[in-house]
C-alpha cells in the first residue's frame, strides 16, 4: 500500500466536540449531558464503548464482538447452540435474546478468559466503514430504530451527514472514545482484549468460521442483518481513501488489507 497522506488536525478533539454543542443543543438539549458525560469518562481513562464478549461456558468459547463484521450472524449461531433452540431472525432479536440469556459480558480480564478459546473476525476497514454508513444512515434504519449516533459525544455525528462528512469526523475521534462500529479493529483486539486465540476474516468467513464450528459443534452460520452488495469504490475519492487509510493504518498493516487500498485506488 502507498503511504496514506497525513491528515492535519487543525483543532483538538475536545474543541471539535464543544464547537458542536451550541448547534446541537438547539435540536436536543440532552446532547449537552451525553457529550459532557462521554468526555468525562474518557478524561478518567475509561474506554467509552468497552469490548463485548459473547461467552459460551459449556463450550469454553468467548467471541470478541467486532461490529460490522458478521457479528449478528455469529452471535445468533452461539445463541442457538447455547440452549436457546432456534436462531434469532434479526439483529434486534439477537441483542434481546443475548441479554436474557446473560451471554454478553464486558470488562473481562485474563483470569476470566483463561481456559476459554477466544476468537474474533476482522474486515477490510474501507468496506467496513462504508457498510456502517449505508446501514446506520439509511432512512429505513432511522425510521424503525432511531439514529444510532443521536446522542454520541453530544451529537457530534448528525444523521444528515454525507459519507465525506462522516469520515472527516470519525478520523479525528481517538479509539478510546470511539463507538464500537468504527473503533479500529487492532485497538479492540490488541489493546482492549487481554487474550485472543484466533482471528478470522470476513472475506473468508465461510471457511474460517467452519474451522471453529467443526471443532466446537456450532453448526451453520445464519445470515443476519445481511447487507446488499455495495460498490465500495463509489464512496471514495483519493483524499477520503487516504484519510481512512491513515485512520485505520494498523488494521491495514496487521490484518493485510493493503491490497484493498490499492484496488479501490485503481477504480477511482
């Protein structure tokens, strides 16, 4: 991969948040509370959106959830093979059922993960960010489930954002303060999680999941929250491609996605 250009941060992240307050308060005064609360958490060294694990004690499995990487399908498979019987049919039901069963856990340390086979999946960061935008900013999603980022950091992300606007804001948010959907995967796996035994790839999901499924008897992987085929390159120009490349540089290097950068570059 060619080295992405360095993105100049003309103002601190704190200034970006507070510059949005006056505008956002006109729409929703609750944003003042949420934004201030989020900044205080980060100032105290806390991760804003901590890593989530799906734990199957009987199978000695722990799935480190990586959002927008087939996570609803993987959660559904673990739920159905943990005594629930049938797989939930959509991602809302997945989350509801997981909460009822007590499978979702946070703040797990090495001692708690010891003896558990801990796995996760990663995805091309360029495709992951487009998939997130297409999903969370769609009119249908907002109508039925509300805007996911409505109160996040005091409303720093607006539902009217273009992909370019979304990228420019996300590129300035540190991983400790990032929402799980656009947090760097390398940060999640190597900085947050005390233990990881297996990393599969979304691009080879069928075969990589099969390795775990056969060993632990999980059965087939259902298709939950499946996105339509997207032309990733149409969302990028060279400038945006480099901004995203810089934001997710570790993901690209550690998980081998330089070819994705080059492939998109050829199309734009």
